[in-house]
């Protein structure tokens, strides 16, 4: 149990944050009973200052592939700080960036022979937009509906869900979104020859962990080539062995012209992003001596990020975490399917490696459908958030629903997750889902949440 001093500390920290950063964020976390103070985070485990152990089954949206504070990554960062090496001099050749680029390109293979470094996924997508335009001399960018590519203006222009862009326009104008998986729509758009790139996630994460048909990406790639459009994969969530191979592209047998990486790239401690690209694309951007620095950023290639990413690659490879992702993913998927089979509100368990989603649906039984619809009318995310809240508060699991598909619960633990931890999760989600199928506690909780949410 939390002591009075601990409760006061959380309250003070939250109050200061609310006053000076973002009061609505604090309010939302309070509402969901998720405003706890983490004291120590190791591997899959997060320890709070009131003695709780939370298992992280979200991984910061696929940041913590090697687990929280992996000792090898921590050691590499400490060593980099202690050596007093060159950092952000800006007018030197960053040797660590060269080493990291070489290793990333070797693992990515195919056409990907050069790297540009940045500090976030959004920044990587911005670079990919500019590089595609430079290479093709076309302005248009094609994307898939319900994608998530980041919240800077360019990346946001590639996201069809209006929630994210409302009030922030105007954005890029020459963009179009087509249904994910629809090759007919893709070809119709590509035929216009106005698109520099088709930018797409190989598995759409925030859209609901949507895994495409086996041949979708291969055919999309060849259509792009036919019409002179670059084929660009956003692997910000799927990359770095999350789905098994180094890139999900490898699973689908495609050779993109560019790949965007971020999140797990640097082990969850230092921001880092990368755009891997072909020689031809790189040459189109950095085409002459005067254009040697035409696209760059102050924190790009910074030594801490480069060092963290090199150490992260070592951990991923030495601990064979790609294979681990495949095996643990298979195990978890089978266990979840088995445990949730009897519940009518569970539509599907799907995913690849340790990027998984549990999709819920409206129940057919009247006694459940009425509250389900009523709470959906209050807010479409209500059902999912109660599931998330109960998993967190009652069973100690951190999860979230997908940003562009509230019916899907994302399940993406660090790749170092153990079998007993997976078993614990299966039991916890089974309990919550069972509760949702009995009228009573689950739904009265939702009513309480709705009341608190709309009390100003
Ligand atoms: C697939 C994908 N692309 C790009 C981004 C943007 O990355 P960042 O938040 O680092 O800017 C995200 C963020 O969640 C993402 O999921």
C-alpha cells in the first residue's frame, strides 16, 4: 500500500506537470487509474514507488524491444559519456554514424545501402517525403488509410484519421490515401504518375495490427516500379526484429527503396531514427558539393544515439531476439486464441512475432449489447479503455488500444518477455474479458468512468 508521503509525492509531481506541461494528460491518466510513479524499470518489469510490479505489454509502442534499461545499452552509454569523445561538433565525420549505417544496411540488404540519421520516426518520415520528391521530381505522396506516420506536418498529411489533424491545417495538399490491401486502388492512383512515393507500414500497427495478404506488398512494390513511384516502408514499429526478422520487409519478400526506423533502434534510452535508402535516392539528395548538407539536423548522428543503437543491435543479435519474437509470438497467439475462444466479444487474435492485436466486437446478446452500444455512444474508445484500465489496475499489465482502431488491444511486450510472464498475461486478459461478458461490475465501472470524464 502507498504511504501518505508517497501519495503526496505523486500528487506534487502531477500537480507541477499539470501546471507547467499538460493538465489534460494528468487528468486522463488519473481517470484511467494509470497515474502511478515508476521508480525502477528493468526488462519487462516496471516497479512503482508504492511497491507494485507492472508488466509492460506495450513497450512504449514498440520502443523497448531489448527490455527496459538493458545493462549492455546502459554500459555503452556510460562508456560513451566517460570517454569525452566528439559530440555535436557538426563539422566533422561522425565515425559512429558510419559504423551504425554499415551495420544497419548489411542487415536490411536489398537496395538499402545508405542511411540518414535523425531523432524520431516523424522526422524520418519527413526525410522520406523530401528524398522521394528530390529523386522523382514529383510532388505527390500516396499513403494507406488509417496509417500512423507521426505528428509533424508532413507525416500528419499521410494520416487519414482526422482526429490527429483537426485544427492543425493546412497540411500538404498533394497527398492521397487508399485502403490498405487494395491493389486496384493503388494502381489507379499510381497511373496518374504524380506520386513520388507510396509510404506504407508493412503491418499497420495503430490501424489495428493489420497484417496484409501474403502478396500485397510484393505486388505493391512491382506496381510502384512500373509507374516510377518509390516504394517506402515505415518500419518504425515493425523494424528491429519486432515481428521476427530484422525488417518485416524480409518476411514479405520485398525490397523497398527506403525504410524508416526509429523507436526500438536505440534501446529505449536515447532518441534515434534512421532512413535507409538506395544509393540512387541518396545521390538525388546529396547530389553535389554545395548540397552536401542540404538535409540534416543538429542532433542527427549524435554520439550517444549512435552508441546506443550499436549496443542495441549487439543485444538483439547476441540474445537472438528475432527468433525469440517468433517463438514467443507463436506461443502467445496460440494461448490467447485458446483462452479467448469462448467469448463472443473477441473477434480475432492476430499479428506477427510479438506485434499482436486482440480485436473486440459488439456482442449479440441483448443484455450485453445495450451497455456496449451505450458506452460506445459516449466515446468509441470507452470499452477498450475499461479493458486497459482493468488490466493495469487489477492485474498489473500495461497495455493500450490502437490509436486508430479502438476495438483492438495492442499486445507488444519487450522481446525478452518470458513464458511465465506470457502465461500471466493470458490469465489476466481472460479474467477481464470474462468480466466484460457478465453484466455488472465491468459496465458499472464504465458508467463511473463516463461520469468522471464528463465532469468538468
Ligand atoms: C508506424 C509509425 N511511424 C511513425 C511514427 C512516428 O514516430 P515518432 O513518435 O518517433 O515521431 C510512429 C509513432 O508511433 C509510428 O507508429
